[in-house]
């Protein structure tokens, strides 16, 4: 067996074998797609759920070829406002299949970019570190207000 297959433990953390799923979509589509995913699986991490990471907007490059809904084009398109959403799933092919199908069904593209990567993801063992000066709750300010709306 390999470490990527079995994971490993440290004193405070367990590294668990998971799949990291990522999809790219126009900014306006990401929340709708992510909402369909969490209807299938809760995306838990420790004592939280609906966990994901949404990367900042960028540009997508592509050129439609023969057979696309828009027809073939000569020029490369440069579409702004495309983001990437990432999240983790346990290695269960039934859930993976349902999630990939949900992304496809709710995406505005007929050929969405979806990737699946084998990874190890950390999970805290829940040690009592309430006095740790590096934890956000022991610092001034309230990060929860950032971006709240």
C-alpha cells in the first residue's frame, strides 16, 4: 500500500485519502452548481459542512470547433469571469458519479471542465488547543465579518 492510498496520522492531524474535485464555471454559475452538489453530499470537514474553496476570477481561453453548439470559429475566445471551485469527497464512486452528473446538469457549458485528483486531506483530532495564540479566536478582530453580506 502507499501513503496516498492509506493516509497517515500525526499527533494533532489525520491525513485522510480523499478525492479533490474541481470545476471551472462563469462566476454567476458557481453558487448554483455548488448548491446542487451539497444536495447530494454534505461536504463535511470535522465539525463543519458545505466546505469548498472558490478561487478568484480569471480568464478562460478556447476556440469553438466544428460540432460545437455555436459552430466553428477562427478566433480564440477570451472569456473573463471564470472561477474554479474545489472541494473534497470520500473515495466513494457512487457519490462521485452523482456529483459529476450534478455538475454537468447544472452547468451552463455543454463541455464543463471537471477534474478529480487523489489527495490526502487533513482532519484535526480535536486536541484542546484553546489557548494557542495563533488561533483566530485568540486574536483581535473578527474574520467572520470580512466579506459577510
